[in-house]
C-alpha cells in the first residue's frame, strides 16, 4: 500500500536510523526541499519530521553516519529545473545531527559534475566499508547502467571513491 502521500512527487525512500528511531528521506525534488519523515509504525505510518535543506532541487539523497558526523550525498540539478539527466552535480553535506542539522556544504562541492556518475542509486554498508551506488544517465536513458564505488575517504575537507564494480547493465 501507500505509506506516504504528499502534494508533490515522492520516490527513492532512503531509510536510516538515528537514536534508535527509523527515518526516511524520500526524493522531494519537485518541492525544492530535502525532507525527513519519522517512522511511527513500520512500514505503513510515517510522519513529517523536518526540512533539512530548502530551495534545492535534489534527487536520491543518501544519509549515513561516519566518524562522528552525518553525511548526505545527493544529486543536484543546479538549474532548479526538472532535468536530472544532463547536468547533474553530486554534492556532499555534513551535520552533527541528521534531523536538526545544520547541514553544511562540503569544502569540495560540487564533488562531480557528470551525468554518468553523479546520480545516486543507493548506499551499501558492508562491515564498515561504504559503497555508493550510482546510476548512469544519458540521452533517453534513465538508470540503464550502475556502478559501485567504494568511498575510500570522507571528511570535512576530502572525499574520494573508487570504482569497484564495472558497469552493470539493467
């Protein structure tokens, strides 16, 4: 069934735990916000908790804790339009509290400006190793190929990742 309804588009329901509570950060790009919802009764009952960034056209945000900071890696349409397939920027934000923020821009933003690697597809945490899944975008193609990238370094001043899996065609 439907677990969350809003008067704007919702997709990519990324979930994370904070203080033993389950939260969801769905894509809310058409509202030009990044919003957080708190689980009241899994899986069907969610309640709006907070808008963590406003006036931003962001898609497929992933939020995770690493080394005493919360990190959000998100795909941005810098034109504030509706085209996440041409000029996509991958940006990173960090905060000490994922719900209340404040979320700060990473020093290196934008990390990437490349439609082939800047659109998130998920996050894998394998025994402390973090992997960012990305979707390749091209003309008339939405997520037809994915890459798996190991996040090798993330802190307030640096970010690096390396491809660990070659393209996987869907």
